C-alpha cells in the first residue's frame, strides 16, 4: 500500500508538471490556480509532499473532460497494477 501511495504521488506530480508546461504557466501561476503558496507548489512538483484533497480537486477542475478521464483511467491502472 505504501508503494502504491508513492506511485500515485509521483504520477500526480508528473501530471502537474506536464499540465503547467503544456499551458505555458509559471509555478507561481499554478500555485494561484491551486490556491496554495508557490513554495508548496514547488514541493508538489518535486514529490516532497502529496496533494491534499483540496489541491487535487482544484487541479482536476482545471482539466478538460478528456484529460480528466485519462487521469482517472491512468490512476485506476496504477492502483490495479499495485494490487496484483
């Protein structure tokens, strides 16, 4: 279960970086969108901490429907793989 937690955390950090990069956003702007301070965003991207529920919700609200479904499917795959 602990390995699964870190796998999900790593995946979400990667998705944050990817979204920010694809949309030409600074870390400061992403932190505004997620309602957290810039240092906390930096720590999220560098996998120092996992996303809180509030931050996760703010992130998924930024995503298009297709991107959100892709995120859901990938998370489901990660969890199912770790349970095997």
